[in-house]
C-alpha cells in the first residue's frame, strides 16, 4: 500500500519471529533459567536454538541463543520476556525473508540494545 510515495508493508509479510537472548558469563545462569521456563510454557509452539557461547557469530557480537516463534504467539511470549528478562538484552525481529532488513530496519529490543555487526550484515545481504 502506498501513501505519499511511501510503500507500507503488510503484517502478513511476517512469517514468524526470532528473539536472540544475549548473555555473558555473569548472566548465563539467568539465560538458562529463562530458557527452561520458555520451554516449559511454550515448548510445543517454539523452536529453541542451541547455545552460541562463542562470539561473535554472524552479526551477533555477544553469546546468545535464539528462539523462533509463530506470529500468533507474539502477544504471549513478548510480554513474558519483557517482565522476566532480568539482566538480559533481547533482540526481537520478524522473519520476512530479508535477513538484512529484519536485523536492521525491523529490529526491536527488550531491554538495552546491543550493537550488531552491520559489516557482516552488509556482506551477507541477499
């Protein structure tokens, strides 16, 4: 849809969401507790990725794990994370098929943001 030469995208472009939960040595236990609770509450609706202790990985400069979840779970999982993140920074982005745009223009943060490696994103733009 266009309005005054601006093209607005439809929310139907979003196929799913990712959250990346960032941690370090001091916060890994909190991340593990939150990971277990996410699995307990939402396990059959989410895909929890592996621990990524070695950083950087891709555009992510900090150790993290990722959770993929359907659009229909947004209003349950995101408030849960906002209220229970503790000291973790959480990157939230839609999956539209454009990884570069999803990690740069479409990004949202729960807690303080972490600067992503935009050079990596630029080099891997599809």
